[in-house]
C-alpha cells in the first residue's frame, strides 16, 4: 500500500487508541458505580451511556457537534484555554472514538463486576480492607477478563467509526481522515484498489477482535489433575 493509504490507517490506530484510553478513564469508574451502587438517577445514567449502541451515528454526531461546537460554552472554554477548536481537529476524532468505545467498556465492565461474588468483598471489608483496596485486589482482578473483552470491542468500534467522526471532525486528509472515511472517498473517486486495501485491513482487525473476545470470554478450564 502507498503512503497515501497508510496515513488514514495510522491515524485510525492513533485516534482509536486515545479514544479507548478516554473511554476507560471515564468508563471504569462509571461501570463500578453502576455495578455496586444504588443511587438516584442510576437508571437514567445507564440509558444515556448505552444509547450510542442504538442511536444512528449521525444523530450522535449532531449532539456532539452541538455540545462541543465553537458557539457552545464547552467549545468556547476549550478554545479559550488552548487556542484550538474541539471540532474539525484531531481532538474531535479522539472524542468521537471515545464516544464509540464508551458503551462497550461500561457494559462489559459492569457485567463482569456484577458477576464477582459480593461475599468476597464483604469478607475483605470485615478484615479492614478499604474501598480502593477491595477494588484493586479483588474486584479488578476477578473482572479483568470481562473488562479486557469490553476494551477490545470498544477499540474495534472506535477504529471503524464513520458517522460521528465525519460530523465532529470532518474529512480532512492527513489530519482527520480515518480509514473508514478514506474508504468512502476512495470509492467516490474510483480508487477501487485503495478502497480494497483499507477494507481488507479493517476486516482483518475485526476478525482478530472477535477471536480475542471469544478467547477472553471463554471460561478457564481447570488444569489436568486439579481438584
């Protein structure tokens, strides 16, 4: 593949990785609160977080564009601090990728944490372990497989995002043009070979993700001779 083809792939990998990091930073605490807590508005927060799974990407992109645009309070505050806009920039790509990955991270992490036996946490509390220690030494290790699966799926979703990225970050070659956007451009311009190469890469990543998720989700079998 030519450098013109590699650039969108590298940008996609970069933005998807940063977006996943953002989704994990927000999603792990949120999933923990949803799994262990009972507080007012919990159901509303859960619906809002999982809404990106069912809403059309252009709708999500519109909401994000309105919330982060240069005329919005958040967009004006960011531009005042950094001198750069949130939208139609690489930052917009990262935010779009993070939004795409967040529901997968939260849903999988919450499910994995809810499967941890609460008696283990209660026993640790009676022995003097504080909330952070229980989270770090019991909850996180026992839920790690589910968390890893959610993060892998979130990365794949962020890597393949089209609609939200197009709405929030635009389609600027060499800056915000990710692989899915480059495929769209290549098809419109008759560059079938370039489109095929990009599509093959994303397909390979998708198949690898499914293999990894299936492997991580499979229950561990006891070793021979173990009781």
